[in-house]
C-alpha cells in the first residue's frame, strides 16, 4: 500500500541517487580539466537557482496566460477555493490560457505563490465535474510540491547535456585547429568527457522521467480523494487525450512537463489504439464502445515495447491512469475507502 510517506521516499531516493551520480560526474570532469570542485558546485547551484527564479516568468510569457479578475468566473473561483481549503493549502492564483486545446497546469516558486492555469479549451469541452477532477489533480501537485521538486531535479540532466554539447564542440574545434599530435590527443580526451556527459544525461533523465510519471499518478489519486469522484477525472483524461490528439503540435514545448496531458504522447496513444482498431472492435460494428476501450487499454498497458518506449515520457499513459482511477472507484463503492488509503493503489 502506497502512502504520502512513500511518495516522499520515492522522491528522495531518485534525488539522492541522481545527486550522487552527478557529484561524481562533476568531480571527474573537474579533475580532467584540473579545475576546483568548489567552483563546479557553485556554478551548478547558480544554474539551478536561476532556473528556479526565472522559471515562472518564462511560463507566463510562453503560454500567454492572463490572470482572472475577481468575480470573472465565480464557479471556477469557488471550486478552486473549496478544494484548496479541503486540501489545506493556500488558494492558488487563477489564470486562463487563450488556447483551444483541453489542458491545465500549475507553476510557481512556493505553495503560497502558485498559479493554476486552465486552457479555454478545457472549460469549453469538459463539463463541470470533469473540470473539478482536473482541478483536484492540479491541487495535488501543489500539495505535493511537485513543481518545486521537478524544477530542481530536471536541472541536473540539463547541465549534463550542456557539458556534452560544450565538450563535443570543443573536441571538434580542437581536432581542426591544433597540431595533429597534441590536438588529436586533446580531442580524444574531450570526446571521452563528452561521451561520459551524455551517459550521465541519459541516466539522470531516466530517473527524472520516472519520478515525473509517479507524481502524476499520485496527483490522480489525490484528485479522486479530494473530489470524491474518480470517474470525473477518468472522463476528463479521456476527453483531454482525444482532444489533444486532434490538435496541431503545440508551439510551446517548454510547458509540456507541466500539463495534465502531454499533447505529443496523446497523439501516439490514440494512433496506437486506432492502428489496432479491428483487433479491439470485438462486435465488429466499426466503433469502440466503453467495454472494448477498457479491454484495449488493459492490453496496451501490458505491452513490453510500449513500456520501454514510455521510459522517456513525463506522463504515464492515459490508459494506465484510467485503470488506477477505476481501482480507486471500485474500492470507494465498497465503502472501505478512507483518507488513510488515498494512495493505496499507486
């Protein structure tokens, strides 16, 4: 049975592992360049701090959101306030993104200055219960401090990638401009550092992606608890995935990890199910009904190839999220579900 304590453990273990791996990697790089390890740590810390400080401003600018004025959307304001109070967190600021796709996200530096942003397409295409399920999910991220943890942790693979690019380009230039003997040796050493940097980038990225997917599951489970209606989020996720699969590729790539649904992954999911439509259409009527979709989702969830492919995804597959919500819904129907079992099925 999972708990909030296990969420913290699942957070700290990857954080510690990635930090240890990254520290060893920096030590090796600094030894190679004969530089002070202190300055390496200082520069890495400054990089993370800068990303933490300017991150919210970048999100606001790239999504073109606007903050709601008091009384502009009474239902949305009262619903967010009600669920925030039930969650024991400050009510986040509300913003609308002028985007027709159904999506939502939260961002900020602390719980007290968090912003909950919803797309116009979410309010237009989902009913109130479904929107409430989405709000519960986003408040789960605020309660779990996900946007803070992921901002810090995702900086580490980015630093490794920048070192890879820098040393690889330096090796290429060294091989062209230096003497053949000395330049060749230096270029080979720089390439070795570049390869090590890329390996660290991949390893740390896998840790970050896994933690990101896990935190989405915890936010889904929290939504089921705080709204008392897993079915609402289940229905919302279905509409969001289908809606995103029909939309053009988003221009704003940077906010993908923040969204409740990843547009690129939604396209891949729907294409995968539709490519095997005849297999899943058991009654051969040309339409996948709810039962057939459920069987399709269960089968897709067991695919080993898809599991490996999802290692680099920030979000769990929609059918995995829906199956989790259905487990919670089944337990709720028995009357045994309680606040102590919020994360029992994660």
